């Protein structure tokens, strides 16, 4: 069974530009999560989408946004890029069963802002 | 105070050793607990969920103490391939499905 996939693997942008990151969940998973892991810092929760709706949002500014498509894939958009946005962006997916809802991560997109 | 705290290590142990990691969490509404491992510049991989009664998966044993709000991971018979960063992760009932990660404990197993 294919795992979570993300594209692109690497992305280089300059300050002020916009970045779009993509994620495809494990087949059958309806929930997609986005996390940021900046160098030397822990993983920080960004966004949670389920059934096409934004369900929860972490403590990030509004220039971080996203959406989930009918096929449950998702996009993360980062507008007006700042140097501090340089990080590994990880997407995870899960089922929502009312139990532990384990989240499985994709390989990430490494965003570099110059 | 961080919501999930771990000793960053590194823990340097010889092959075959037994090593234990502890983790404390501050949110008493936490309801689900996990250990993930993360290799350098890779994504976190789920190692095991941690159940109230404790659980074992091969050489790995996880324990949960809700009263003291700590979680432990025991690795027996350490292998070189166990070298990684181990992340303690919790999800609180009042935080949607958001996972809160500890900073990780680095393990280095040496020949």
C-alpha cells in the first residue's frame, strides 16, 4: 500500500514569493495534517483538513493556508514568504475512527527561502 | 514550560544494551500517546501507540502513567539501526486531532 506522498521534494523561493506544497494521503484516509519542522525546532502543527473542511489550525499567521480536494489530497500555500519560513513541511494522514487515529507522515517538502 | 518534555540526550549506548526514555506532558486532557522515531532529515515514523495498560512490540515496551503524566519507552537488545531521534507525542481531547511533539531524544547505538 502506498504511503503519504508529497511534492515537490525541495522548493527554493525568494522573500515575498508564494509557495505551494502538495500532499496525497494514504488511500482511504480522509484527514490530512500539515506540520512545520524548522531547523533545530520541534514539529509544529499547522493545519488539519477532513472531508474538505479546515478542522483545526495551529498558531501560524493567515498567510499559511490550504485546502483539501474531493479526492482528499491537499495543498498548503504560504504567501509573502519570509526567511523564517525555511523548514521541512510534513504532511500526515489518518483515518478518523474515534480511536487513536494514528497519523502517518510523508517524506516532506524542504522549503528554502532566500 | 513545554507541553511535552523530553531529555534531548544524546544517549550513547553499546549494541545489546537496554535503554529507557521518559517523557512528561503537561495537559491533563491528553488522551492519546505515541512514540515516533525520526532519522536525520527524514519524516517521523510511528513506532508504537501507547496504551493505558502498557504495550510491547518486540524489543520495544511502552508504559503510560496518567497520574504522574509521563510516558516511557524501553528498548532492549539495542541494534545499530535503532540509532535515531525518538519523539514523544500526545494528542489532547480538547485540541482536535492536533499532535503535540516533544523535542525528541537522540539515541546513538555504537558497536
